[in-house]
C-alpha cells in the first residue's frame, strides 16, 4: 500500500457521519457505526490510470479467506482525497492526527 493512502479517512457527508475507514500497510479497518469496526488483511494493492485519475483496488480477505475488492479514485492534491468508484460525488479526506 502506498504511504499516501495510509491513514484514517473520513467524510463530511451526512450519510456517513459516524463512519470512517483506516488503511494501514497490512490491513483495512472499516468503522461501521456504533463503535463497531471490521478489520481485514490486505492481500494486494493495485494501481491503474483511468484517464487523469489514479484508480486503486485494495484486495482484502474476510475471516473465511474470501477475497473482496475496495476500489476507489485517489487525488493526491491538498493532502489527498478518496472517492469511491461507485460514489464519486462523496469526498473522503485523511483525518489529521490528534495532538
């Protein structure tokens, strides 16, 4: 996983106000609301160009070792913005570390 993707990602979109996801070098953690999280090991990370955009796919495994794909666009400017491939109108930005 590239360093620029590592971190906690949040959105201001009301539908996902209590949600976030964290990308680490070895896993992806989805905060699914009510304080619940789902951790998954990353099996692979792929990068491709789609026009002007960088398209990433993180392949991760569930507890039964089934593969799932998390596909999103990444815009590196202004600290980075992630837009899910199926919801390009919603911006996810990297949370700033607490001091």
